[in-house]
C-alpha cells in the first residue's frame, strides 16, 4: 500500500508515537505495529513510512548540525590532505558500522516484513533485548567516549545493529546495548545510536521515496508534510531530553517498560 489510508487523527497519533519512540531504546516500529493492530487501523502504508522517517532524520540532523558540519569538514580534509583526526575517523567508523545493517537488511527485509511482524515476535524481542540492555548497562565499564571508537567497535556495533530488523528489537536500543558492552558511557552510547541513525534512516527513506514517486497511486502530500513536521518536532524534543537525562536515569526505566510490554504481549 502506497497511499496513506488513515484519517487526520490517526496520522497525528502515529506521528507522535514515532517521534517519541524512534530514538528511545523501546522500538518505534513495534509501537507503530501495536497501535495499529490494537486499534484496528489500516496499515500505515509506504507514504506514511517515508514521512515519519524523513521527520526523524530531519530532527537528528538539526540537533547535531554543528557536529555534523565539523565532522564533514574533517572528513573532507582527511581525503584531500590524507590526515586523520578524531572527527574524521568517527565519520569513517559510522560508515563502517552502517554497512552490516544495510547489507543484511537488503537481503532479508522482505522475509522479515512478511514473517516476523507478529505479536509473539515483538513480545519475545522486547523481553530478550531488554534483559540484554540491562546486563550491558549494569556490567559495562562505562568509561569510553565516542571519540575512542575503533574498527572492532564499529564492526561489532554494526552487526548488532542489524538485529534491529527483528520487530521489537529497537535499533537505538541494540546500538546502545552494543556500545555499553564495549565499555562506552551512557551518553556516548546514546550519541552513537543517534549518529548511526542518520545514514540508516537516510538510505531507507531515499529508497522508499523513489518507490513512492514511481508509484501510480495518488500521494497525499499535505498529510505527508504534516506527519513529517510533527514527527520532527517531537523527535527533536525527545533527543534533547534523552541526552540530558540518560546519565542520571540510566537504562532501567526503559528495561522495565520493555519487560512489561513484552510479557503482556506474550500472555496467552
């Protein structure tokens, strides 16, 4: 389905859900699936998917606009002058960490979409990855900064990120888990998840946008604009609050929430 077969009210509710959950370690895709299934709403469709993901990408790019600018300059200089700085290396590591998820996602995306979008899979994934997040937060060293990324760290995080293809896993959550397991601080793990979201969301959005443009179905551009704008605003606020609070509150509130959600979904 390419068109948005939703009412204005449904678009607003789902956009808010996406904005709140995209960068928290609780799985935005799972929440969109659950809201739609519990309320009996139609599948959101390709157009809505494009809109909300473009909105979240706009939010994270705007939030890190100064960092991204300096990182881009450093990366360009590393190519021209062949001199690596901490910022240019971080760009290369982000690219490296993106490759496993893109490659694996390209290979299994259709199978995942047709076979794994079930309540039981979402419930089990929430429980398993909540416990893994708790273990990583509880026993990780929490001493490394994001500038201390290495090739090994980038590859480990990249392959772990590919697990987010499983509904209920949470892309942000699994990246934070991987980074915490490697000894990164909570803030560094969160920043890593946010920065890694840019190429992943950007690539997926570009691909879906091409499909949307090529589609013969009518495209509700006003609804797309509303969903994109609302998602961007909510996501921007959530990014700010998450980075302000993550060192203080830790991962336990998200772990408890995901365990409760998972157990409710698995209840016979």
